């Protein structure tokens, strides 16, 4: 089983967003207090993937695993700049930092590429 955290950000600076997931970035320092494996997260922004934000169905169709609609609707896609998911097994220290906000967590059996 894989534990997935789903969240959003309103920050529009791509460099700040990438820094937030660095080893000493906001996700690890503020939210997780642990180590994040390389490739354990993805983020989608309105700059890079604007079609993801056309609707919740469009967003749902572009995740690499199934996310229930009720979880996606917590993101309020009209008022955010982007979304992220993180595969992190431990409990978070908190669910909100300066840039990142986690709205939910859930489990998936495995990633599609783990067959």
C-alpha cells in the first residue's frame, strides 16, 4: 500500500515550488520532518498543465492513479495555482506551510508502473 497526500499551492513562482520539495524545503522541514524519496511526488501547475484545471474530471483523468472526486473537490481548482501529490508513509507534522497546503491523504494499492 502507498500513502498519498494530496495538496495545493497558490504560489506562482516555479523555482519556489521546486525548492519546497527539496531535501531542506518546506515539505520536509515543516510538514513531514523526514526524508522524501526522489520521484515520490508530482506537481501540476496552471502554467505547465492548464488543461488539467478545466474541470475536476480533467484533473482526475491526469493523475497516475485514481483519486475520488470528493477529494479533488477539496482543492477548489478555481482559486489555486496548482496541485501536488506526495507518496509519504508517515504522518505529517502539520498540513499547512507557507506555500503548501495538504487537504487529504489516502492509500492506493500500488502505482501503475509497479506491475
